[in-house]
C-alpha cells in the first residue's frame, strides 16, 4: 500500500534506517519492513516459485525471490516518489519517504492549496504503479517466447501483477488511500469546501475499512486466513477516522467567528500590577478580556485575564504581570470581518501566534491567542 500524508507519522511508519535521499527527499525504512521482506522472500522461495517453476535449484529460488522482493519494494518507493515529486512541483516540501511493512508513505510539509494540486499529487502514485506494471508486463511478453517459463519470466509477471494490483487497491475511493484523496479532490472542486470534502472521503474510508475487516472475519469462518485482511481493514478504518476527525476539527476552527473568539481590549494597566491585582480587575468582566500595557510611548504589549489561571494561587500576590506580557513583535493583525482560515495562514507564514484585532475604522478592539487554533488546525 502506498500513500502520502501531512500529519506526523505513527511510530510504526517512522524511519528506523536511513537509506539516503532522492531529489533532496530523505528516504528510509522502518525496521518492520525487514521482517515482512524476509517473510515474503521465504514465501516465494519455499512455496510459490517451486510450485510455479519446478526443477530449479534451491539457491536459484532464493536468489530469484530476493531479487523479486527487492524490486517489489523498489516499485513501492517509485510509487511514493511519484507523490513526492508532483508535490514538490506544486510547491509542497516533502519531509521524508518511509517504506514500512504495509508499503510506503510520503510525509508532506503541508496540504495542497487547491483541488487540482490535490488530484495531481494523489493520482501520481497509482500512475507510476500502472506504468511499472505495464513495463514489467511488456518485458514478460518479450522474454516469454525466448526463455519460456523460467524464474526470470515468472518474476517479471509477478512484478507486473503486484504493481497493477497496488494501483487498483490504492485507487479504492476511501481515504487515506490515494483513491480517497482523488475523491476528496473531486468533492472539493465541486463544493469549494476542502474540509467537508476530506471528511466525506474519510467517511468512505471508514466504510471500506469496516468492509475489509468483515471480509477477514468471513475468511476465518470458512477456514481461510483472514488476519492480514482484518489488519488492513483496521488500518484503513483507523486512518480514515483520524482524517475525518481532523477535517471536522479544521472546519470548526477555520469557520470560527473572529469577533466571538477574541478577548475584548479594555482599559490600559500598568506593568507593575501583580497577578492578584489583575485577577481583581478581571472580576469586573463576565468574560475573558485583554489589557493593553501602558508605557511611556504608548502601549507596549497585552496581557490576557486568562493569564491569572496559568499562575498558581499562592504565587499570584508575588508575580508581576510584566512576566506575562505578550510584546507587540509577537502579533499579527486582523480585521473583525476576516475569516479565521485567512488569519491562521498569515500567522503560520509570519511565525506569530497572537492576533491584534482592528475594527472597521482601524481601532484596536480585541486580542486572540492562536495557539489553540493553530494546533487544532494541524
């Protein structure tokens, strides 16, 4: 299975062994890949190859199996490079590509900015797999009349089938699979709402994952081995659930009303006030407020009444609000009518996580700490 993601990888998908870099992208593998590769090689060398091509030496089976699995994981790497290189062409940094026991994942630095880029990045991986399937299939067609049913031709046919199978599986319309990303891009293009589109694609992923788990249980009941199918279904459903929750959380954050989210600015206060004094002043208001800090050349920053609750009660009489001030250089600005999504993007680009809000005539009217918004939007 090949895919790409913007979130931090789970531990089972993190790099344990660094292999190098391609096009400036760090490439590595998780140690679990070594175990599954050994299993695949054993399965080919001890079972599939002797049955398909009888009469070869034991060492030939093991060499052919090793080459076949090496090229198989090389194909998965190529699939991920398809995602990564197209992402780079669309202005998205790729932090790493990791091969692990269920395939591979490309870790992107940010999400696509438009449905077209989302589609191109998503389709690139399966397109590479189809191309490799056609290449190995073409080599099989050329080689078969010349050398017949040999280990060489079997491996070519095997690689053609697994690459085509990888593309078909990944194109299932269910996030977090590539087909789910394509579905999200189509829904995004149609509705104009990125987060709702991704949430709906993730819901489809939950359905597909549940279906795979049910199929695995059915295989158990009829005497087959359904463990891998169940695990795969669990992985898809779990990944889809996390993507849906994240998309829904982003939608809530990016559509938040700035006026309702901000702390109103009230009368300036002196930096020599203690937290206890701030607590007393804040008691006059029925909601969190922000106080500009008076200085000889005008306000020098802001302190929020919420800061009272970040200081232990026994320390409040002795701690001065000067230690809690947010200085002006940590602020970005916003207008009351601006969308939160626009403000968050500006904050990310500027590296600032505090907002000073202005009204329609340019007066400072509110303060927003973006820490919670930024973390929820990631």
